[in-house]
C-alpha cells in the first residue's frame, strides 16, 4: 500500500471514524509516477492494523471544524482544519479483501488515501464476475460483480424514469451473453419487454405475443384473478362459478337455462317479480323452444294466475326430461361437474358471466350486477381488445413448452398489452414456469435454471389487498430451491409487492426522489442505509448503487452504456 498520509483519527465507534485533515494534506500526491487526487465523498481511505493488514473506510461526510458543534466556546478556531467522517467497509490483507471489522484503529492513528490500483483489490474476490461500468470517483477501477450470486438470488433494478434502469439491464444481459459458453445447457432467460427496449440487443429469440394465443382452458382462477382483480367477499366466489360454467359442454347450456327458469318460477318466496320475469324471459328466449315460449307468454301476461304458472313449470319439466340420466334437484351443479368440455372460448365465458349473475339474482341477490360491475368491465375490455388474437385460437400457442426450445435468451414482446392483459399473461407465464420447475424437482429430472426479467413490474406485481399469496410472492419465497429466479424492474417501488422486493438478494438502485418510494425502500431493502437513501435523491442518470450479496459492500457504478446509448435515447420533437 502507498503511504499517502491525509489525516489523523480523532474519534472511533462501531459505526464510524472521524479523522482530521487539512487542504494541504488533501492535495495531489504522486505515487509511482501517478498523480493521486482526492474527490471527497465516496473516496476510500485506510488505516494500518498490522504490517500487511489494513482497515478500509469509505468517506460519507466532510465538514469544516468551525461548524463542529463539539468545539468549546473558548477554543481557538482552526480555519484550515477539516473533519471527515467515514464508515467501515472491511479489511484488506496481502491475499484478499474481507468485508466486516474485528479490530478498529485507535485515536491518533494515521489515515491514508488509496490509489485506484489499491481500490481495485477490493473487488477481486470472485471467480465468475461481470463488470458493467466504472466506480464513481475512480475512473480506472471496474468493480467486479459476483455472477454466481446474481444467478442464485432474486434481484431488483429500481429507479425513476430516465435514471438508467433499462440500460443497466441491457448491459448485464450483454455481459451474461458474452459468457454464454460457460452456462449450463438448461439455462433460460425470459425478458418481459413492455417497451421494445430489449429487442435490439443483437442476440436472443424475439417472440411477439400479439401473434400468439393462450388457450383459455390453460388459465386458472388465479390467472383470471390477477387480470380481473375481483374483491374477496363477492366477486371471487362468483368468478370461480363463472369459470366452472364456461367449461360446460355447449350442448348442456339450454339444460342449465331451463333449470334456472324452473327454479325462479318455483320459488314462492321470490318477492322481486320485475327481476324474476326479466330473468325468466331471458332464459326462455335462450332456450328457443316454441312450446315454452307460448307458455311463458301466458304466464307473463297473468303471472299471478297459478294455473299459468303450473303449466309453465310442467312445460319446463317436460323439456328437461329429454336429458337422460339427470337429477333435476341438483341438476345445475351436476352438469357443471360432469359435462365438461376440453376447450371453451371467450364468448363462452361471457355467457357464463350472465348465467352466474342470473343464478345469483334468482337466489335473491338483487345487487349482484352492480357489485361485479368493475370486474365485468375488465373482462369486457379483454374480450373486445384480444378476442381475435391473445384470447382466441389464432397463431401459435403461448406455452413454456413452446418457448423452452428456443434460444437461451427469449425476449417476449408485450408492447401491445394493456394492464389487464399484462397481469393475465405475466401471471400465466410465471405460474407455468413455477409448475414446470416443481415437477422437474419432484421427478428428479435434469435440472433447469430459469430467470424471468419483469419490466415495469409495478404494473402487475402489486401488494395483494387481501394479503393472499400471489404467484410472484410464492416464487419469491420458494423459487430459489427450484432454480427459478425473478428480476424486477420498477420506477415506482412503493407499488410493488413487499414480499417480492424483500426477498431479493441483489439490488441495482438508480435515482429515486419520491418520498413514498424512498420510505418503501428503507423498510424493504435490507442494505438501504440512511447514507444510501440520501444519495439516491441526487444520483445522476446512468449511475446505480449496487448492494446485496453480489458485492461485498454498497458501491456506486457509472454504467458503461456507450454501445447502448442509441437504444436508450428519447427522440426530441425539435429540429
């Protein structure tokens, strides 16, 4: 180590040291023909512990002694004296850098500045590494990030719009691709690309979701819940019922209509005749049986006449009798359980919405249509926008089996999806991957490694209002043991699931200025010290604070994005 003396220790505790220096001491220093200059904040300094052992500190605060509150009133001010606060980082010896401290320097010990060559030694601990840029304050230093840690942890890239999140991810993916030859055979990287930021990487398989479809029978209630956001008490049970009805063989729909009409008319406790007649009329029209129509018309005109009511009931029972091996008393539930089909369409599901609502109204729930209006509006939005592509049988099927045979890097273009569809597709893909990995583990098959990069994650990985576990929460908690990992990108961290963010082991955090987001990070990112939170507000674009298990201590990196700048630049409207 060089002997660039810059100060003397004046205060020590387990959190910080303070040392005094002067403008003269901080001036340029020549070491082995190289000029060393202090930059101030974020500089690295050291004290000697033994002949070959050095305590490393990072500068976090600088002040003139005139402003030191501890100065006695009658003391003579030292105008040239500077007090510098630094936090302990770790210990460097002749072999390697070790984070953490056992022994601290004593008051009166010398403090020395570090050269770029010495600082570089702090990042040489790992076997498999990548470098994504330069260390702030040290343009000659390229920190080495532990690639093994990145590949065995969930991780997050956070920052305001324009702070450099996408550029950082592109840089990381590019560096990983350069080491593709070292990767195991069954490694896949799935990038959910919401803005076309990753299609121009120059490698990987680009898959345009708009040219593909999801078979509706492959979607679970959990997938639909992610898309439609039903409330717990009213809407979730109804949605489950709707999905069951949608899977009934179309030949039995008229049977269900007749059963519901019969139940409505037979219910002597029914006190809403307007709703009653409207629903019976709708059901009879859907059945399209002339004899039933005639009986209904007579009952409809004189619905108080018991004779007309009895005749309509008789006609409905006669109509139902044509269905063999049915038990009328439990007919609807029995049909739902026994007469399932292998496929159904979005129109079938829309029809199931109406059937389920009528069923509720017949049972006395008069407000059901109003109560499910928001959920149904989301469904109608999906139907109108995606009936002919995403939610049809057109194009190639979206499935993990169809994707896994493609390139190691799979860029999924989701640019044309709105938030409702995005929640549906992302939930379906992540759930499918999780199921695949759990089956592999249980079947002792050849291991697979999957990494899912989730752009704009705040749009679909949200805190569950009901505190129920989502598929993203489950993967965050359990995915590691099945070799399934998440990487989340977000400009609004406070809207993310707390579970997902807290389970990340590696963080790349860019500029964040919103107070709610900073508070959220403070509570859910283990490495987010107050110094880091304060620094986030003023980070320049393209600079990220890396923390977590991929690095021995939090550092600032200026991401090298020269080759990516054309992709990330926004177009100006001016000539």
